[in-house]
C-alpha cells in the first residue's frame, strides 16, 4: 500500500507542478470543476422542487382529511354520539400534527432551495472570474510568445544596436508569480 501511496503522491505532485507551469490549463480545470458544481446544484434544486411539490400535495390531502374529520366531529356531536365525536377529534388532532410536520419539512426544503440558488449565483460569479482570468492569461501567453519570437528573431539578425532594451525578465517572473498567487486565491475561495 505504501508504494501505491508514494506513486500516487508523486503523480499528484507532478500534476500540480505541471498546472503551476501552465496556468491556462489550471484555469480550464478550475472552470470545469465549477461547471460540474453548477450542474450538481441545478440537479439538487430540481430534486428539491419535486420534494416541495410532493409535500404540498401531501399537505393538501391532509387538509382535506382534516376538513372531513372536522365535519364528522360536528355531525357526531349534533347527533349525541360523544364516543364517535371523541374518536373523530383524536383523528383530527393526529392529522393536524401530521400536517404541521409536513409543513415544517416543506419550509426546510424551501430554505435548501434558496441556499442552493445562492450557491449557484456564487459559482456563476466565480466562473466569470475564472473566465476573465483565463482571458488575461491567454493574452499574456500570446504576448509572451510573440515577444519570444521577436527576441529570437532579433538574436538571429545582425544588428547595429549594441544594447538590448526588451522586456524585463524579472518583471515577467513577477507577473507569473502574481498570476499564480491569484489562481491560488481563487482555488481557496472555491474550496470554501
């Protein structure tokens, strides 16, 4: 088992390193994860709405039963059948308790629907942030590639220019580091 765990850890480390070196792929993976979470949340909401409808149907059926037993209580009392009136009142009270219980369950389902809808809004906001960041990374990558090609072209050409005043490599390194920091922050936010 230890060898398998070591190998698995090695693969995970390589994957993390690869994604750090390729932030655009990390963003794609993050967006895919968010998309899956959004789909799961939408399925959950659909299930919860079905539960809510089922509970509403049950509550309506219980209310009709309560009404029927209430009428029986009144009928038994008006005909002097206290034994039947008492039994009907007990049945009516049991149905009221059952109806209150279902009502409480329905309120809980409504709250879960609202929480899930809020979660979807948060996921959609994060997805938009990831898309925006992916566009920035892609633009930076394209700029870096164009710059690299220009530098390569410049090095291959004979030039009378003595000093090189191209982009600052330290600045590029800091930009990559800052981008990685933003990605890590977005991942931490996603984990909440």
